[in-house]
């Protein structure tokens, strides 16, 4: 197959969908690869590195006009206009953006959104959400340390002792756990909260204290357990108790990192303005949910603002701040997915009996096949969205 790797044109997007490592492997399988000139520059991969791996360097029209196009994010109108009907598109296409998926279908693309992959053991190697969330969690701590006006670790000097920073992490999924681990390496004292009681052991194993909000009803306990890595939105009674616990911990914290996302919906509010108003001057909040409205109502997407003396960081694409490793991990995710849709003869093969392929397929032959990341778009009733944790 002819596989194209275009330059990402979205503002602030520095990642690339292939690296010399994955290009070499795809060429070894008999494919022809065209990488748009400059596609890897922001990720510290010059054109010469792709050429050395066997790829051809071409323009946008050639890369987007390939049989199979690998992207980081969904194509914009200008990119879509250069793609042919019948092209196979693989990337992070935002399966909850129904307008975007409809545009891809109208163009006649066969599009796969890797964010929709089931959260199963078999799909772990192509789990783009986890690979990129891991990077976001790591970078969130470094960004916080950069804005924090004091040291992170405890220091004993001739001029006196400096206390260790206190870090509160809200949400202990992939990003949250990596944030805990990174903050611990920097010497901070860490507390973490999550709706799932099962993560208490993981939090404590990384050296953080678990902020426990006990369950009072079976409904609360059932919602917290969730299914397949997701939990349903918690009842109001539990959220009120958690808000009180978070309020007290945040007042004592120097850095708060929030990570809660609900796919397809606005992010839940975890850190209220009243809480920020009582935080210590110079404190820092890094909101990983900024792109979905934020876990704090004071967050402004893609901006750093100061409210009530607290610095609130709203970077919406933290993985793009670590483009070399983010691209390396993402491209390996793509490579593992391609193994499911390319047969041994090197031809595209759509196997709808494969649960991963079926979940990721958004549109094919001009038809939208999936809506809201897995619910059939025809007559099926909408499924309850789950909270990513």
C-alpha cells in the first residue's frame, strides 16, 4: 500500500504520526511511504532521518493522496479536500465530534478513530489515550514546577530549611498516576483522590496518600466501580462530600493537578472558585481537562491566568510539549493497529469480526457507522457516556 504521513497543521500540534522506526518496519512489510517534507521537524525528526529509513519525502498533496493516511488529529477542510474517496484514514479523530465524522463520511473515507478502541488487554498496545495521557501526566508536573515560585523538594541549607511542596492530584487514571510518580521523584509530598476505591493501593504504592471519601449507599459504590476502566458520573451526595474533602486538601496544597475527563461531555468541576479563592498565594493549578471545559471553572484553554493569587494553567495539548517521545509512542500505537487492518499480502482488509476494528471504525463507503464512540448511529438508543478515569 501507499501510506502517507502529512505534516500536522493544527495550531500547537507538534507530533507526527510516524517515526523512522515505524517507517522502516512498514517498508519492511512491502509498503511505500511518503512523508510530507517537514512533518517531523517539530518532533526533532528531520527529513533526512525519514529518507534514511526508506521513506520518500513529498508534498502535502502526495501524502494526503495516499491509499492509507496516518494522522495525529482529524484533517481540516484544506487537508480533506486533498484526500481521495476510498482513502483509509487512521488517527485520533475525536469520535464524539459527529460533525467531523460526517465530513469524513461525505468525502468517502474509511476512517478509524483510535480513541474508540476498547479498554481491554488485547488493545493495550494501541491505546493512544493511555500513551498520550502518560506523557500529559508527566509534563503536567514539570509545567507546575516551572510556575511554582518555590522549590519542589525539601532542602536543608546553611540558610535554613525549605519545606517540600504539597501536591494534590485529582483523578488517578493513567495521567494522574504518572503525575504522582513524577512529583514523587521531584521530592513533593503528595495526596490523591479518585472515585474508584480500587486505585487506593496504586496511589499508595507510588508514595502518595489516598484522600478517602467513603461510600454511603450501594448506588455510590456501584457507580465508582465502573466497567472497563470507566466510571459513571457519581451521585450528587458523594460529589458534595468529595468537594468538601478536596476543598480542605486544596487549601493546604501548593500544587493541584486535575485529570478528570468524561468522553463526549464537558469535564466535571472538581475545583470550585471558592476553593481557589482560599488557596495559598503562589499556588499552581494545572488543569488537564482544559480542552473539555476544565475541572476548574476559572481555567482558560491554552492560557495561563492568575486568579485569587493562584496560577491556573490551561494547556490543552500537553503531549505536544514532549513531541519526540509522544510521536514515538503514538506511532507505535498506529503500527499495532495497522496489523489488524492489513493482511499478510499487504492489502487493506476490513474485519468487522474483530472487536477493536469494529469499535474504531467511524465511517466507510460514505456512511457514518459509529456515533458517540461505539453506539450505532442508525436506530440504536444512545448509551450512557462513561467517565474516563
